[in-house]
C-alpha cells in the first residue's frame, strides 16, 4: 500500500491489524489507546517512527527489532522498563522509568 503515515491515537484500539510486508508505512501514531502488544508492526520494513505512548501495559517491544529502518520508539506510560535489543541497534527508545 502507499500509506506512509497512520494516526489512530485516542480511539480505544485494543489490537493492531495485520499489516502486509510490502506496506509503505514509515510513521505510526497509536498513542492513548488500549494496546497490549506491538508485535504486528514487526513486518513493516519501512517503519521509522513508532509513537505508542499511554497504552495499556506492553509486555515487551523486542519484536520491533525486525524493523530494519526503525529510528525511534516512544512508549511513555506503557510500563516498558527495558528496550536493550532496540537500543543496542542504535534505535532511540523513550519510556518512563518506574
């Protein structure tokens, strides 16, 4: 698909859809929803920026390491306490230390 930017913030979304590997999405904003997983984003090879602040507690975000162009992930207020796999690859991860 040609979609490059998707903003579905503040929509009570509980689960991400299944994305196609050839999706052109480079920026996704799903902040202030009810998500508990970001695993569905792992197929998005053009994804650069992920904004998923203030969702329900995320179990982990390690699956995002598969996104080869990823530059930054924001997950403030989601209970994420570690993102070593991502930061080791030079990806900026912003999260709240509790």
